[in-house]
């Protein structure tokens, strides 16, 4: 994603591949294999964000979409490996805003299995970690 003119297109293509993987192939794989594949993708995305290479609003919007897509299939992974990473105290302010927007989008997503107040049952388990990270 070195060429900034192609970053959004690359993010969009990666998001489409991820959605396809989660809806078609993930059902036939072991949970730890899915976790490893998600970790591979998300750690690279977060690294690119930390380097300051994703500066446009549409790119930030796409990262929020990544969080929502993954949360629809694996809320624990999203909370532990995306939201908490984005909300870390030493994260750039853009990352914190993306993390908060993603959390709100997950709660409000009509396609989520955890729509509305039900999601707080899952999120409440992660609150001590969010507090420790200095967010709340």
C-alpha cells in the first residue's frame, strides 16, 4: 500500500476478500486457524495505520467496516485485536477515533448478531481491559 492513490482500492479489495473468506471458507476451518488468518490481516492493517499511511476519511471509514465485518463473525477477536489496539493510550488520536467509531458501528449494526443492547453483554467482558488501557 505504498502508492497513496491506490490505498483505498487495496483496502476495499482486501475487505471484500475478508468478507468472502468469513462467509464461505471460515465455516469449514478450525477456530484457531480463523483466528490466525484474521490476526495476519488485522495486524498489517493496524501497522499501516500506526505508520500514518492511512490519512483519508474514506480509509478510516473502511477500517471501521473491517471491524464491523469481523465483529459479525467473531466479536471477541474484534474486541481483543482491533478495538482494544485502536484504543490504546499510546495510539494516535486517529486510531482512537476509528476505534470508538467502530465500537459504535458494531453496536448499531442491524446485521450484527449482537444488535443494540445485546452487544453490551459481550463488550462488558472487555471493559476492565479498556479501563486499564486508560480509555475510560
